[in-house]
């Protein structure tokens, strides 16, 4: 009898021990998992949402990424979606976006209106024998967030005072086409002085006119990028709050009175900075490890020299807010630094494949300042021409006795596929020839019908090379 | 402007082409991805003088030498023919059975001689083909072009058509390569999807051969035997590696390959710089302190490995790129364990 009891007890103990060891094992696995935060940076309409969707889909299916070393070497096991680390922010609805792209007829996801995030767990076999002896398979958690590109333009404001920002914004407005777009707001400005009584209705009027001006900038032919503050365009959950009722005022000489229109606007600007911009930055951008900057080069060429200049300025300004530097064990203690940055010219499928070299060279030229600044900080930088979802095929046709590298696809808003020569990208700095009024007319395309139905992941151009640059060393 | 190549279309000023839409249903047979692949292939230049082949080129003989050799060979052949007919006549004269027997043996000898010569010619042609493939891949990877590499991939597919072990890789390559890849990218994909598996197998061959020579020279009692072993094993290794990459050399062909490799080793130091030889030798000297024979074995093993790697470099239809160059480090560490095994 006694013996039986002992036996039972031993059995229970064994079970408990087994469970405990199992827990320890799981815990150890968790601790050993690496985490990588990828910042997908890009101005409005540069294709962030589609990029993130394609990235997730391709990593889950893994059939179209031959240039990723971990996949080429057959060390990649699988990827799975997990809940994001931040329980309060919404999940990136990958399934919804993928459904939009693969629907019949397929369509592009609508513009992003809020922040969302997702964690993708990548399982792979490590290369180093030491690591493999401890951990036969390793896991890397890849965190990606998606947000409206407008909000990115708030980042340069972090380092500016209300006075600096007002001066800067008003200087910008002095040039065409902004001067014309903001005529009504400028007229309102001429009727007020900063020393006026702090009147709520006046502030609302000014903010409303300024918001109209920003919307006009966005919608205009020139497709301007430097549009601040971003929440005026895409307010998210802040629509109608007093945080969004301010606008730049011409700074007078000397210090304006505290109890004035200037004082009111100044206070709201500072509140906007600390409660909206800084929060957004700290929650999502302060701890990035890798960054990809998506640039819609073709859209800018379509819109003309003003847009190109504006985009360049906007990009340089908002990249200054990030912490770049050389990663190392010390950076783990002193805070996160972005040690690899990839500049990518998106929508590479909108030109023939033979143009990709020129496209990349053009991007090199456009981001040279930002790139040098980041390199100076010690981070590694590369540039690439990519397409997150490949919508066209490159074909060769004969046109008036010339062989032309054309593309075949369905232009946006049409039903039928067509072959067209979209124009070529010059390989020199002379982008806009004098005698041609509108030298570029790159069309947007519909996602091809039946895309992604083969289960190998969304077709893409150089997504694998981008991922290999961004994640490759963490998947070794 | 009919022969405008892909690269030229980026330059605007002289021949500005405005954006234009062409009708898809226009009867234009060229408007297909396959045609686009073929269109660019005419423009590229073959760079035969580049790389190892040029380094190993033998000095040109004067016209007198081939003329002399040809004359000599003709004379010998004529003499042999006379002798053969004479032999046949004499054997028929002595007995008809003997005559038939001699005739049959004679026919067999002539037939096999012709077959051997043909085999050698085919093998040499295959080696030349590999050389030209490598030169083409090299120029494609450098030229920054687009569209021509698909034709190269087809050529390589034809070259490896009979290989069952490569069929899955070639099939997968057809799926991964698309019209957006540049020439350099297609070459890189061929390199990692098709040839890297061959590299692994070739590498194993080299490792085995280098261990064999190391152990055999360490154990062999005489220097003459050493030379014979090293020579035989190296020749076998070269044939193995060449066969793996599809060169299939005959007897004469592998001697030729060997000669070219020796020239390469002497001229260029294919795999490592001269400094590495010193390091290899120094590494060997540790073991040599224990036994001279073992040290010699190690050095012979390393030389075999170098010859094997040179053979890999010469037989690969696409040249090694910067990130997958074979190195001696692994073989060296592997060889360090040989003394233990032998002792």
C-alpha cells in the first residue's frame, strides 16, 4: 500500500518536473528569439501599405525570394503572423489588403488613415555551429508598422519652435505654386496681427483656411510633399480637437505678448508637438533597427521639377529625426540605432526593366544629401529600384522602325491590357528638357488579374534583394 | 536607329521618344517576352581574352612545326597502311582463317582508334564551349544590360540537358527568372540555383583527393612512388571535377586541362596569393617537426587541393563571383586532422 503511494507520488513529481522543464524550454526559446523593428518610411502614396502586404505575403509563402540568402541556402523554415508587441495599437489587416489585391477584379488598398502594426515570426536554421548546438532552429520576430505618410512630415517639427516653423512655412509659401494655392489663407494672414486678442473663432478660421491650403497643395498638379502638420490632412482620431486649430503666423519684431493670438497658437503648436508628434515618434520610430525609405520617383517625375524639389527637401528633413548609427553591442545599452537604411525607388514595374538602372541612378541623385548624412552617422546605406507588386511585363516592340522596350499591363481605370512605351528615365542630371512641355507620363497600373493565385507569394521586383539587405544578417 | 540596344534608350537628347501607347492587338509578332529576350542578345560582345584562359595561353608555334608534324604523321600512316596490307596479304597467303582473323583485328584497331580520336575531339570541343560560356557570362554580368541573359540561360539549359541531377534545379530556375531581372541578376541566379550544388559536390571531391594524397605520401616509402601517386590522384581529381561540371574530358583532354591548370597555378596563383603558400608550408611545419613525412604529406595534400580548386575554376560555365570563391581554409583545417588519423 505504502509502496503504491510512493510510486504515485514519484509519478506526479516526474510529471511536474517534466512540465517545469518544458516551461523553461519555452521560456529559453522566447529569450533567445531576436526582434527586429523595420521602419517602413515613405511619403504619401509611396506604396507603404502595399509594400508591407507584399513583404508579409512573400515571407509567408517564400516562393519568390530567390535572392534572400536564407532561402537560397534552404535554411528558411517558415514564417507566421503573431500579435504585435504593443497591445494597444491596431493590427495591420494584412488579410484585408491581400484580399483587395487578389479579388476579381483586383484593386489597390485604400489610403491608410491610422497606425497599425504586425509581428511576423521567421523560423530558420542558424549557420554558426555554436548557435546551432544551443538552438537547432532560431526565430526572428519582425515588427512592421504602417501609418499614413502624411504623419511622417510632422517629424521635422520636433526640432523647431513655433517661431522657426512659422518663418520656414511662410518662406516656402512665397514661391509658386504654393503662393497661388495659399492665396486665401495669405489674404487672411494680412488681416490679422500676432498681437490680437486670443480669439477662438479667429484661430479656427485661420486653421480652416490653412488646412484648405494644405489640401490644395496635396491635390495640386505639382503633388507637393512638404505638407505640415500631417494631422491636418489625415487627422486620425484627432479630428475636430483644439489640438488641430493653429496655423503659422508672421513673427513680428521682438517678443509678442503672452496673452495674444500668437501666444494661443504657440501653445497649441507646442501641445501638438508633445502630445501628437512626440508620442507617435516615441511609440513607433524611436526603437527602429532597420529602415526602408520608399520614394515614388516616377510620380515626382510626372509632377515636374517643383514636386521633385519639394520631395527632396521633405525627405531630407524627416530623415534627420531618426537615430542612425553603427550598431554594436554598445548600442544595445545606449538605445536603439538604425544601422541599415535602404532607399528604394518604388513602382519599378511602371517602366521597362531596362530602365531600372537609370531609375536607381536617379534615386541615388535625389537622395544624395540624406544618404551622405546617414552614412556620416555610420549606418550602411544602399539604393534599389523595386516593385512590391509587379503589375506589368517588359516586352519589345517595333515602333516606326525602332525597337522599343515597352511594358504590357492594364492601366488604372481600364479593363483591357495594353502595350505602351511609358517614356524613358534620363541617365544624367538633365531631367526636364527645355523644349518638351510634359516629358513624362508614367501611368499607374491595376494589379494583374489572378495575382498571387499560384501560392508562391505576390510577384515582385527585387523585394528579395531589399529584404536580404535589411534582414539578411539577422537570419544568419 | 534599327539596332538600338536596350542601354541606348536611356539617353534622351539625340533620339527623344515621347511616351506612346501601342495597341496590344496590333499584329506584331515581336511583342512577346520571349522575343524581348532574343532581341538584346545580338548586341553583347564576346570577351575571349579575359580571365584565366588568356593567362594560360600557350605561345604560338610557327607554321613549320605543324607542317612538319603533319608530314611526319602522314608518312607514318602511309607506312602503317602499307605494312597492314602487306600483313594481310601474307596471312591470307599462309592460311585463309588466319587472314580473316588478322583482318578482323585490324578493323577493330582502326575503328577504336577513330572512335578514341572522335571522343577526344568532342571532349576538347566541350571544354572550349565551357570557356566561351564563361566568357559570355562574365561579359553579361559586367555589362549592366537587360534581356540577353535569358538566352544564355537557355544555352546553359541545353548544355546540361542530359543531366538528371540538374533537371530540378534548371526547372526551378525557369520559374524564378522573370522579365524584370537584369542580366547580372540572371547570372547570379544561375550561379546560386544551379551551380552552387555542383560546387558542393566538387568541393567534396577535392577534399577526398587532398586527403588521399596527404595520407598516401605520408605512408609511401620512396620519393618516386610519391610522384606517381600524386600525379595519378591529381589526374583522377581533375577528371572527376571536370565530369561533374559537364566537361567530360578524355585522356588527352584531361592532360590538356592539367597542363593549363599548371600554367595557371604558375602564372596567376589562381586561388590564393603566394603568401598563402608560405602560410600553408608553415602550418605544415608544425607537423613536420613531428615527422617530415607527415609534413610532406600535408603539403602534397594542399597542392592537390589547389589543383582541384583550379580545375573547378576552369570547368565552371559561370565564373566564381566575389562571395562564393572557393577557399583553402576548410581544406586546410580538415588536413590538420590527418596526422592524428595516420598516427
